[in-house]
C-alpha cells in the first residue's frame, strides 16, 4: 500500500473548487508537517500555489486535530496516534498551463497546485484517486493523464500511482469533454487531447505530429524506449479563442492554443498560425529530453520552495528553441527557405531589442525570476530573451562545430543524453559548454564568452555566410513585419513606439528613440498624429505619411488629460533580417546540405 493517499474530487465546478483529502497511516509522531510547492518546474516564477487553498482541516479517527501554519506554504498538524487525514479545498481558476482550473466544461490541474507533500515521505509511494464530479452537467467527463493507472474505469476515474512526490506532480491531469486523437510513434502510444470547441483536420494533425516526434526520437537513437515512467506521451491542448503557450512534463505537455492555430479540413497550405502550433509541440516534445531528463543540477536540487538560480537557461530553453523549428524542416513540414525566414525573425527580434546591448544571456537566465517572468514597460530596453537569443546562440554553436570539426550540436546533445539523461544524473552548471568542447575537440572558450557573457552581437552573419546563406537587412514594412522575405513597401520612418496589440495605448518606448526624446511614455493613449486620428489597425499607415526629420504633433491622453508632443521621426532603420539561399559550391554547399538539406 502507498505511504500517502490522495482523493481528488471536482467538488464544486460552478465555484471552481477542487476538494482534496490526503491520508497517511503513520504520520510523524511529533506532528506531521506538510508543504506545497511555490513554483512549478519549467516556469521560473514564484507563484505561491498555497494562496489558492481555501480551507484546511485535519482529523484522526474522527477526532479533529489542530493545524498550525508555519509559513506561506507549510503547515503542521498536531501529533496523533493513528492514521491522519488532511482535508482542504483549492480554488482553481487559472486557465494557463501552470496551475489548476475547474468549471462546468473542464477540469485541469498540475499536482504542484493540489498536493501538499508530507515531509519525510517525499520518496515513498503515492496513490491518487480521481473521483467523478457530482454535478449532473459533468456526468460525461473523462480523464487524460500519464499517471500510472492502477484501477480505473472506462472514463479514467479511479486509482493511480506515483513512485515519489516528484513524479506525482509531473503528470498533469485533464478531465472533461475532450477529443483524443491516438497515434503511434516508434511503438510508443501518443495522443493529442483537444479540450475546447474546435473542428480541426484530425488526420493532418496526427500525421504532422507523428513526423515531428519521430525525427526527434531519431536524434537520440529512439531513446527512451517504452517502459516504466514512459508508457505513453500526451499532448494536452486547451483550445481557446486566443492563447499560446506550453509547459513540459516527463511524459506529457500541457498546451494552450487558439482555434485559428489548428488546421481546418480542406486547408492545404501551412498557415503561420499552424506552423506556430507545430513549433510549440516540437519545442515541448524536445523537453522530454532537454530539461526533463537532461536536467540542471540547480533545479534538481530545489524543493520548489524558493528560486533556484542558474545561468544555463540558454542551454535548456535556447537549444530547445533552436531545434523546435529545425525539426519542422527535418520532418519535411517546411522547406529550407521557410526555415531561414524563421531564423531571420529571431535575428530581427534581437536586432530591434535595445536590451540585447544591456543584458547578457547568462544574466538573462539568472534574472529570469524577476525580469523575464515579470516584464514591465522597460523590459525591451533592459532585457534579452534567453529563448530567442539562446536559440541564435545554439545555432551559432552548431555552425561553429560544423565548420571547425567533424561534430555537430546533434552529437553534443546525444552525448548529453548518454552522460546525464539516460543515467538520471543532473547537469552541473556550465555542463553543456564543457561537453561541446570535449566532443568537438575545439577550444570554444572565446565563443562562449562572447555568446553568453557579453553583449557583443553574435557572429551569426559570418557563420551563415560559411553555409551559403545570404544575409541582408532591410527596413520593416509595418508594425507586424517580424522579418524574413518581403516585397512590400518599407516604412520611411522610425519612432521607437511599441503599441499594445490591437490598441493605441503605448506599451513601451524604446531607449534613445524619437519617441523617448519627444517625452511620451508607456501607458499614454495615442489620439492623433500630424492631425490625423490614430487607430491600432492603422498605425503603420499613419507612419507611411511621415517624413524623416520633419516634426509632427502627437496628441495623447495621459491620466485623462490631453497632451501634445513634438515628434521628429528618424529614418527607418535597417533592422529587419532577410536570409536566403545563395549560390554555393564545393565545401560550402556540402556543409549547407548537411545542415539544411538544400
């Protein structure tokens, strides 16, 4: 029998309340302490899950026991002679992938939001009983989870098992009315679970995901194979009107996507939205290796109570971001020209970000807890994304290895799997840096110092030239121009204003820009530019009417007061990257074929 048993009941879907009962046969005779995590692995922000606990009580054979709160996430139950039961409710109203949610349509939870852990029993066996909701409107609910089933009914409600607490909280649970699309990848059951109203092209989704998963497993020699701890893999997708994101787990991923991200029956092309969804699935699936099994020692040592600091998120998120689009190419879902457009978009984001000249990649990782996950109006000026710049750094590393040795980043990641992932050994700080040098035989210290510990631009353009890729920069054609190939008319000016999506409110003012010199600020509501009304959809059109160096009146509302500023636009900056296949022969062409297949 498991040392710790939980019963989870969707007690009040209309009020978003889960009821949890935790039973222990042999509690600590001095008083049993329980703790709830404060953050969830893969998302580097202290979220204080205990704040969603509504009430707590404890009993022993029907006798009420005192519960003492020790800190924001810990409590202690008075000593008792016999089995202890802890009861509590959790308010679940976070529709993201990080916490828990419950209403009449669906229920979802990460174990870190629901399961208080009895201290001293973290490595013992855990049992979870998922109970059906009582509400008649939820009578047809089913369960999708990768927890090990022990005794469940046809809908998936019943008893599950986890070997230890870490495993318990790393298998999210989806319940409700969902559609499950099953498919096989190299003998391992996979499924896409779609919760939410949608009418996608089911056959296309399954075929595309199967191809992505297969090429990723090929990189690691089809490992891990099917077995205890990896009996299946689930893509748990919550389909909404507008949303995008994912969170990795050891044999599943929780996703949120927009309906427009999914292909509809009859669609033949690859829309930008569907390409983004496939890239998200590719990214989270690669975390099956890089993060969930090739794991940072700093994170592995954490009990999830406080921040765990590392300077290596470029490895865990940047390398994964490099591979997510590359696997779309390897799976045959995009061509080389489209892949280069995606690289150009990343390069454009960094080129346009003043923060890339302020914050290093290593510091971006270390400060993720306070800066990346808590952005503000000055973030573009002060920070750089370890996802985006990290992906470009990983690309540069791969190209550097291909030019200077017989090895590639694929070889480094396979070595990382053999050294750390397969045996379950955490990765020491700086581990991938050292391994890349060991595998390739190259002295890469200067490369890593530049890429990770300085704000000097990455050697991207130079390296791409060695692979027959032509690099150019142009002015953007509008505020939605992310980079890549375009034949549209470029904007004539640059103002340094960033607006909120679909709005005329200023989100950020870039440092040393015409807007900063004019005196406008984040939060200002644009009203008119050069005497013309400003709309969110018409912002690019308004900029088209301006001339570099000619001052115009900019009217804004600030704190309900109408203010006027003189804005002098600067010439449009050539900050938008374009990458295309150049004519190549000999060794350059061979290198490009090995990398891009073209």
